[in-house]
C-alpha cells in the first residue's frame, strides 16, 4: 500500500494495541476509538523489569522466578511459552514485543546498548540505512535553555 498523504488518518498502517472493551467484554461508550492513550504502568513492565534484573545478575540468563514471569507474559499473549532458556537479548526482544508503539523503545535500546553502532534501515533517509553515532544516545539541550542559562554547555556532538 502506498501512502500518498501522511496527514490523512485513514492512510498507512494501523496498529491495534488496546481494545475499547471492559474486562467483562462489554464495550465502552465509543467502540471505534479507545478512551485512553496507554496505561502508565503495567504488570508486564514489572515482570520484564524483574526478568531483566535477574538476567543481569545471573550472567545474562533469566532463571527461576524471572523465567516464570516471562512464561506468564507469553501465555497471556498466546505466544510460545514452552521455553527453558531465556537470555538478556531475549528479554530485550520481549520488551519490544510487549510495549510496541508505547513510546519506550529508544530508551530500552540505549539501556541494552543497541541504539548506536548498529545498522538500521532508514537511518540517513534511505532504505539501505546506516548507523547512529554514540552521541545520539542523549538529546541536545534546547537553544532556549542555553540562552537562558550561561552555565549550561551543549551536549557533545550537537
């Protein structure tokens, strides 16, 4: 599908993340659009945080309770939960799947060390892609802040 007008809501690819239904299956007042943007903290976030900490403390492998939490999440999502080994890299992938389109992927990639130095499509404006420089892991300070406070120095690279 070609996108001819990026400003047109009906063009492009839709991403259904949350449904506008109550836990009992009944609908809320608007069946077409959800009533909220996204929850601020979910049980899945607590489970993945636990599993990630477990992997970081155990040489990169999720074990015991952390593995149980991953299995719980995958069961709920109707994904394969018949796993016996789950690595720190797998936890990063699980963060990506669980929190798709919730605005946290960049921060997760920085935390796992995968934001810069890795070839990505469309970096540099082409499908062939490119890599981001390390300084891109932090944002530049706004010029209005720099003008307002002489003690501030722009982050390196900007």
